[in-house]
């Protein structure tokens, strides 16, 4: 089946089997390998992407269901040159070690901070509870997200 | 694991969706897919066709009226969370839905999907049972409305026919002043409940409780009412002594299972504690 949607601002048309998940479509068909696939059954959060601005697990969504949507992957949340404020905060607070789960944390945190730039630590922990990290112990990640709030309170959504 | 192969259809009308289900023996409805997709990944479910409801926008609304709260089948947890009217119109529903799954899943998972899936630990079937909900379904022979008590048969099992689609879940009118409590315990917020209690009662002019409804989730084959606990509450003032008595009655009323998450004895004790806490919230003690 042919499916057309937007990825990181660019329109794409892909020929997919119905059973192909959005995660695998992004990785294998579109070569956007920043989206990581961990558990493949909606538990680990590594494959989180934004669909029409909302964080979803791309392993629990079919590529064909993305028809007409705007998808943002972790690649779409990066600049070419400098780190974004969110990335910078993760670096500063050691919010990553092996990095496998990091794309899922970045996309989830971006969705949260875009909607709730004044969220408190409890809210950050609640939202990030859907993402598993086996290295850091979460404290650095939570600190990073809290620090990045300031950038999202500005009008540019933290993108500069 | 990757999903098994299937055909995919995305009908524009409810009638087309029903016709597709009726003409394919192993077709399944998909809405948010937050339960079905994992089941397919594990090969627990292997439908030959998925009928996607995403174009049926009539099923998306939350309607609040004199007769209660009507949740369209495609209403997501996120939509309930964002609807400020529900704090008044159905505070028990709003409180329970806070416990459903994690952030990303809440953006996709739907009321209709959860009720059709009928996981014994799921909040929405528990609220449907505790609140005498009515579930409206559309099939090739027309629509019918089924009481929650009749609808849920057992774990992952309902009376839904293969060609039927849930269109709406209606919760009866919630009077002002009704007392309620929702308590759930899971190791991580958003994970499956080891036990959960949804309860409410009304208070008469004499200060005594009436019309007690006590529902439990995460125990046994499906959501059910604890009538023994309701009997303890009805006709009496909810005070500290009654709350202890109700908790004890709950531990005797449930028939929990052992599994990797908790022993039966733990679940039994936990359920009693959750009844106590839910009643403390209800009575504002």
C-alpha cells in the first residue's frame, strides 16, 4: 500500500506492507535510524516519535495509519550545528550513557515541554515513566528536562 | 517481534466497517491499537484483516447531558484528561483515567478499545462495571445497548459478536454531592494494577450512605462488584469504624490469583487497604 505523510517537514510517499510499523518504516524505508526499536511491544518508549505534535510509540502504530499526519522524529529535533537547549541539558546532566533510549527521551521530553513548559519534577517523572533507561538511573535525565524548561518558555519552542 | 501479515482497510463509514467485519471471519477492529498491536507482536492475536476506525470521526466526542456522560468509542485517555467538564460531570471517571497507561499510550489508546479488550486489570472496564455503564454496539443486524454487567464475560472476553463495533460507552448521570474514591496500586504508575478499587455512594439527609457501588479491578477474571462491601456501607454513616469493617469485608470477598506480579495473599490484603483508602477519600476523613 502507498502511504503519504510528512516527516520532519518533508512530504514522503512510501510503499509499505500493512503490517509494517511506523518505527520500522522510519528506519528501514526512510533511513531515519535515530528512532530506536527496543521492545517492539510498547513498553520501553525508545521508539517514541511525535505524530501531529503528540508523543506516540511508533512500534504500536502502523505506517499506513500515519497517512496524512505530520511525523517528527529525533532527527527533526536537532540542529545541524549546535546542540539544542534540550540536548545541551542532557549532556550537562549526564542524562545519557549508552544512548540507546535517548531518542525516546528527547522526543517525549520535547512533547512535554512544548505543552507544559512549567511542569514540576513530579510531572516530569510521571511522563518519563513510560521510557526505560537501563544506564543512568533517571536522576540526570529528570534534571536535564527540568533545566530545559527555560528554553521552552521562550516563543521558539526551544529550537535555537 | 514483527507483526504477522494481514490485510488493512480504513472505511469511511460505520456501515462499511461493519460490512467488512461481517464478510471476513478473522477480521479485527483497530482503533488506537495500544493493546491489539502488542498482542499481534506476540502472536496472541493473528487477525487476517484489520479494520481501522480512524476515519469515523462521529465516534470521537465526549457528550455530557442530563442523562450522563457519553464517551464515543474513539475517545482517547488524553481527551478525557483534557476535558475540564469531567471534574464535575464524572469525577470518578476522571480520577480513574489518570491511572491508565503511560504518556505516549494515552495519546492513542481509546475507550472503545479498552472495553472491547476487557483486560481484568484495566481501569475503563472497571469504571463501566462500577458505574452500571451501558455499552452501545453496531453490527450487521443494527445496534444494541448492553449493560456492563452483561457485557464482560471473563478475561479478554466479552459478548461482542465478531461483526460488532462498540460505538459508545454511557455512564449514568452523576449527581452533585455523590461521594467517591478511586485507589489503584501498581509498581510503576501507569503499569497494570495489582488491585484497584472504584467506589461511590450517596448520602441521605440522615447522613447515612445509600446506593453504594464498589468495583474491583486486577483481581480474578474481570472487573466485578464487591456486593459484600456494598452491604456493609449501605444504610450506615461512613466513619472510621465502618471503614475498617469494609476493608475486612473486601479481603473476604475477593478471590485473587497468584502471578509474577503479586501473590494471592498480597492482593487480598492490598484490596482491603485500597477499599479503606478509597472510603477515606470518599468520606473526606
